[in-house]
């Protein structure tokens, strides 16, 4: 987990009416396609890593927390898949519980955690918001040693959340129905040099 705090807070500055202990905590995830979502940092140029979102949040006075999440392709040393659902939800809930368990030493307001994601990451964000403190996840949270704390959050920011996986393929089939062949073509365009006419 990476934690980023606006430097001004350590100089007793107020940013957007927030201070070190009152700032919302923004938790974007980097999950796309339900692949593993590693923790990230502001300025990361990789696609889907929310670095510009993190920079904007920091500039507005938010504390930003980036937690690494398992995904569907992750395997252990035996080749067993260890990132299948609900692993990514468990990981995000464990990060939230860690923050809340350490509320006396953690920057920001632990009662104002906002999750964020796009596509599968948006679905994870929405699921975290909808399943706060749900006993359904307790067994898995206990198995990984998650802190004994709350995992409910204040708000969700979910862009294009893809959660209806049962029908996702049908949507693509409808959109591209009958288009079974495609071709790519490379065209080199050479511009003629302008000539001067007198």
C-alpha cells in the first residue's frame, strides 16, 4: 500500500478547507479486466494506473492511498490461481480495515474513504461501497489476517463499472454481429513540397 499526503499538511497549511486529520481519503485502484491491480504512484505513465487522478486528488487536499489487489491471472508457486473472485474485494477491504484500525496514526479522516476505479476497477469500487461490513467476506478476511475493524466507506466513484459479466460478451456480440473479418492497412502519405509560383 502506498500512501500520499499533500506536503502542506506537514506545514500546518489548510488545503480546500481540509487539514491533515480532516482530509478525505481517496483510494483509486488499478484493476482492469479483473487482472491484478498493483499499487501505483502519482506520475506513473502506465495506462489505467490513475496517476493523473491521484495528482488531481492531492492538489485538492485529499490523502491518496493506493493498495495492490490480486487479480484473476495471479498464481502461486504451485501454479494455482489465487486471485479469483472475491480476492480483489478481500484485498481492498483489508486495506480499508488497516487504515481504520490505525486511525490514530493515519493521515486523513478514516470516516471519509472514497474508492475509485474504471471498468473492472469501477465494479470493485462499487462492490466495496455496497458490501461494507458484510459478514459474507469475514472468512476470507480472517484467513489473510485482516485487521479487526470496519470496512464500510463514505463514497464510491465508479467509471464504466463492468459487473454484469454474464451478459458482457453478448453486448460485444450484438455490437459486432456479422463482422467476422477485418483488415489493417498501412498508408504512407507523402506530402508534395510546396512550390513557389511567381
